[in-house]
């Protein structure tokens, strides 16, 4: 009776290991790599005497082979002019849905902070 119990445990352990290996293989098929920024284009938006809007278009490559639901990411970015940081912003829960996504964000720069 002890021998069949040991065999049953061995089969159980082998089954768990097989399930883990299948899960790891499936994860490799679903998630190939993390999303990454391909390019960033900035342009001027609304300008007032107090502040200036900077509009940014961020192109993201999302290399997932299989998508289950909508993916989301937090985006943090800094805008600099001639090496001087003029604006920093953070967008939370930005939706990523396709192979190549375009994220549009806008940042406001305080015109009083512009050096002479």
C-alpha cells in the first residue's frame, strides 16, 4: 500500500511540473516583450501670456502576440528645451490595444519659468 501511495504522489508531482511547464510556455507565446517607445513628436498647442501647452505624440510598439482584454500603462515624460526641463507630466492607465499605438498627451509649461 505504501508503494502505490508513493507512485500516486510521484504522478501528482509530475502532473504539477507538467502544468507549470505548459504555463511557462503559454506565457512565452502570449507575452513576447514589454511595450517600448518608438518615437516622440512634440508640437506647440495653446499659448497664453501665463502658460504654453506642449502636445506630445508618443508612438509605442506593443509586441504582444495574443491580447486578452485591454492593456494599460503609466506614462511619465519630461519636456526639455535646449537641455532645460520645462515640463514634467504623468499619465496613468493609458490604454494600449494594438501592435502600434499612438498616445496623445499634453503638458502645460509655466511661461514665468522660462529663463531669459
